[in-house]
């Protein structure tokens, strides 16, 4: 099977997936990214067999062991899979390091499933839909399936295949040059070389947290609390807010010069005033974020949970994971006694 033939297979698979998404929108296939990925794997397996025979060198393994990049190797071709419940064609993709690359794969495609709005699946050549680099703990590609933006690799003046083969220290000069071309007047001090060799990059020009509207402040605070449960530690322990600052800066382009104020009672005084419940204002400052944290547990990119939690957690288990950590960090109160009580009853935790 040559590349043109494989792309006709992808056309067929994308059409089948779109039909599945529109006909069975509540099916378990589309409950989360991993479910969608397995459905892509099954559809691709069936189509390759139908098109190229059961002994095809591009046969798909329906039960792979461990994670790889791309998610679905097909001989010398491979398909990376992204999924969102939002109505957008943009997502964070894999790390620029590609440490789990399947080297037998020569050409990578992206299959993207969008459940928001009118559900649909699309595919594109991977190098053509990578349009930015963002970071949380490390640089990650950002993909855009609309076709409206130019490829990052064209902007950087290097092919994807050449770039992926570079050592991380040799990749970073390209990232820095690209970021400065986007924001020549921006305050990109975090792009500079470091003595430790631990380099990060971003393509944002930060704005101050204090300039955000109230609704956005609550959303970002809820996301940060979910990803960084260590903010529930008592006192001002060293490093307590480091991850929060980096998340705000590199994911949202927001600079928090006083991160601890985000989680003080004063930051939410309009709703955290005394209500006679016996809870402190500090406790209520977290409790009032529950609805937004539930939304964040469903909508944030799975790559963020992997990076900040150092493990993969299914969407419906994320609040349970957070409560376990929050109870460990908060010594003066027990978050699981006051937060997500309906969720805990449903999960049999209460």
C-alpha cells in the first residue's frame, strides 16, 4: 500500500467515524479520548483489512501494549489520535521530544474527533496541522485542523522529519526563534538558555491575572486547583504555587505575580463570606470552585493531567484522584467531607 492508497483508507475511516459520531453520539466510543482512540483503531484495522488483505504489512494491532507515538502504527504509516468534546478543531498534541516514537513509522497523520457542535472526524498530515508550540511542564505541539494556519515547520524553516530527529537542545533554538518572530516586542525572558539545560518555550505574550473578567478568573482558578492540589497545603510552603504560576503562564498566557492571592478568601470575598457553616473563608474559597472544577475535569486536555499528575487518569476518576491528594495536603480540614459529595455518593465513596 502506497501513501496515496493509505490516504484513501483514511478518507473512508473519517467518514465512518463521522457517521458513528452523529448516529450514536452517546455511545461509549465517544465518552473520552481513549474510547475514541480505540474506535479509530478498530475502524482503521477493518478498513486496512478490507482494502489490503489480512496479511497487509500495514495491519493494525487492536490491543497494543503501552503508549507509543503515533497512537496507531500501521506499518510505515501511523495515525496520532486527538479527541475533544468541545466545538473546536484545536488541541495540544504530543511533546516535541517524541521519546516514544515508533521508528518504523515514516509518515504520520492526525485523526481528530470533535464532538462539540456538529460531530465530525477529520484527518490531516501531521506536519501540516502542527501550527504552534505551547508548554506546560515541557514544550508540546499545538494542532489546528482548520487548515487556516501555516505549518509550524514551514515557519521555522525545517522539515518535520529533520526536526524530530534533533536532540532536544538542538530543537530549542528553532522554538526560540519562532516565538520571537511571533512576539518580537514580547517579554519572552523564559525562552533564554539556562545553565541547567532545562529549557522551556511558549508562544504567548502574557497578560496580568488581575486584568481578567471575574468569570474567567474563576475558571482559571478552578483549573489550577484541579491540576495542582498542593495549593491546599497549609501556610506558604516553599514551591506550593510554582505549578500554578507555570500553568497560568504557559497554558493561558496569564501572569500571576501574587499566586497565593488566587486561593485566599479575599480573592473571592463576594461569595466566601461567613455563612454560619463553621467553615473558614479559606476552605470556602475552594468549595465554591466545585462546579468549575467538575467542568475542568471533563474539558481540560488529557495531556495536562498526565504532565501535572504524572499519571493518566480516566475523566470520571479525576475528581476521586484529586480528593485523595487534597485530603493528604490539607491538614486542618478534610476536603472530601465537603466537596463533590454527589459525585462521591455516585461512585460509592460515601
